[in-house]
């Protein structure tokens, strides 16, 4: 039986068994996009004719006794910034509206090679540079839980489409929370991999761009096991760039929550979190204790201001290549203005820092990575907030330095969220975003499970065990 909210694992098994035709599964999603999904504006590029041809080919192959792979015939979409041959990758730039990719991104090629039927692309903000998803090419994407709210960014179209049951699986990218925040805002799962294990080739406006520091690609889905299935396909070296090494991520064999040692970091005095999020995390912690796990509320081994400032320095160093020469010169002229810890000042200084300054910051990051390795000698995973707030009211056009979130009745800089994102991004750690239910306003609340480097399957397995014990994705009203 067709169900648009099925997990990708279940749907793939159903398609592989022949119980449902790949063409029927595709038409289900296309019908939903033309119906309940139209107002969301989440899937902004469709490749209908080619997708129907591929669906028919998948059905024909199955009749002939052949499987196309573990994703045989599964309809899915990808973030607009990933190249798909024959489709645009605009990154939200109007002057790229006529762009047509010549080849698939490597991540797209791996999913397609496993049998996935990629039928469209999902919306992003311009330059992937906001926690909202709007641009002058495709317009604005809405949150299926509340159209007045942001679905997150920059993989906002991806998370909104999954939550609304408009696609079977998704892949996003994350340098500043772009997988985790949309998953948290829309109540789905997302995995930010360990840095460097999923190739980024084909995720850039220029084919010859070197892979960016901090930036990763990873899956979003409606169940934790979907993340694991996707990572099986996505992780591994780029044969054109990394042919001399191989990857063997450790599998997680523990199957009970009682076998784990959890650290919990639910709030911070300098970067406070909405009570609905801290409450949900502490409720989860109580549930984990009842399940027999060791659970300790902890302090981070990295000071909150230290992590925040160092992450922004390296993050903005990584994104500085996007600047035009004119924009760089204008920022450099103002680099020393403002308060030392003000977000806008840190942003300007990071975008215009010297290479020597970057090297100094990178050495400080190595010290931070060492402190996290020592921390994880005592704990298997850390559970912490993804952001300081649930989905916020849309504010398209408001620059990031001017954005404010209401946190427990008081306005706070939206940039406070960078501290929580720094926990995993700064030291290159894997992090799996998990849904933890709804707040009093009916908006999703989530958290992230962070582990040591290369324990991606551990983070996902913990997410799966939490899903089994306490529940997973809910369905937005109007999209069931």
C-alpha cells in the first residue's frame, strides 16, 4: 500500500518486492506536489518526464528479475545546490537561472547508481546563507507545521518536503547548520557526517572549486534507519581526488539504550535556549535513565565563548571565497569596527582575516579537537540543542546580524545559535538531529546526538533506539 510518509527503508523494500510499482510511487509524490504541497514551494525543480521513464525502467528491470540496487525505484529529491545533469544549480542566483549542469554531483551519482529515481530539487536561500529558504529565482519555502514560520535553511526545501510527505529521501549540505536546523524546524531526521567522509564534488558554482573547510553533505529523512542506508551509499573517498585511501567506518553493535553513556548539555548562560527545547532534552534524559543508560548533565570541554568565536572565525574564513573583490574591500575597511564579541564584528574579521590568522585559528581548533577526544573517553555521545529556538517567524530580507529570536520572552541575537552548531562543526564531529515532539505552539522541537569523529553509525544507531523507545517523526496537520 502506498504511503507518502513511509520511511525510505520500508518503501525501498516494498518496491524491491514488487508489491508496489515504482511508477505508482512516483505518481503519488507528483500528485501530492500538485495538490497539498503546492503552497509550500519546497520542491522547486521537477524532472517529470525523465523520472517517469526511469520509474518505468525500474519496473521493467524488476519484471526481468534484476534489481537496480538498494534504492531500486525510490523517488527522491536533492537540494538545489547539488548538480543533477540536465537541471539547474542556481544557488538562488537569478543570473544562473539558465544554468544547466552537465554531470551529476558525486553524491547524486552514488544515489542514482543505487537505484534512486531523482525527480526534482528542493529550495535554498541565496548562496546557502540563511536559516530560511528564499531566493529571487524560486521564491520562498514555507514550514508545513506553520506557514508563517521558516522551514530552516539552507536545506529548508528538503526538510519541508520530507515533513509534508512530498519525497522519499533527501540529501543536504551543512557548514553552518544547513542540515540540522531544517531537520529541527520541520521535525525530521538529519545527519551531519564527520568532515571529509562524503565527497562534495558537484556541490559548487564552479567545477574547479576545492572542497571547503567544515562543509559536509549528508542525508535527511523520516527515520533514523533511512540515514544509515543513505550513509552506506554516500560515504567514501572521491576516486578522482582521493584514490589512495579507503574508508571503513566502525559499525555500532550495541542495540539497547542501557549500554550507552550519555552526556547532556541542555542550556548555556551565554547562549540561552528556549525552555521548550531544554525541557524536551531533559525529558529525554529522564527517559534514557529509566531505560538504564548512564546520563550526566555536563559542561562542555570548550568554553562557550571560546567555541563561538573560534567557529565563526573558521566558518567565515571558509565562506570568504564567495565574496567579490569589491565586497571584500568594503568589509576589510570596517573589519576593526564594533564590539569584539559582536556577531557582525566577528563575521567581518573572519571574512577578511589573513592566512596567518587562519593558521593560528586552525591550530586552536586542533586543541579543541583534542579536548573533545578526551571528553568522549568518558561518554559515548552528547545530546544538545541544535538551535536556540524552534522554527521562527519568517523574516525574509532581514540580514543575519539584525535577526532576533524571542527566547523565553526576551529578544536574543539569532547568531547565538552558532554556539550550539559549533559543538559538532568546529571539531569536525558527526551529529544526528532527532525530533523530540512538539511545543505548546505545535512546532517541532529537536536535539542532536553528537559523537566522536567517525562514529557516524553510532550517532544514527542511538537516534534509531531513541525513535523506537520514545517515538519519531510526527505528521503536520493538513499533510497526513
